[in-house]
């Protein structure tokens, strides 16, 4: 049975952009890598594919990257 990995990510502000998020969760080491990462990686936000660096993520949003599920809280 496949167990999903779920990680809760707390944010201080009202939202975080997808580009900032992938840096916060250590998927990239600098903001300059965001565009390339998002072009080459399948990212699902609330079940829909999205690759926009500026996409705003809010509390309650679900992000799935490389079989890891993140929840914004």
C-alpha cells in the first residue's frame, strides 16, 4: 500500500507564491532556478497542473510535487 507523504507548511503572510514555496521546501536553492524547475516538474495545486512562479498559494491549498503532498497552513 502506497502511503502519501504529507507535509504542512506554515506561512506568516496571507499568501506565498509558488516560486517562493518551492524554495522554502528546499526543492531549489535559489529563486533563479524556479522557472526551470517548474517547466520540468509536474506540480499540482488543488488537483490542477500549474507552473506559474507567481501563482499565489493560500492557507488550505494542497500542492503535490514528486509524490509529496504539501498543505499550506
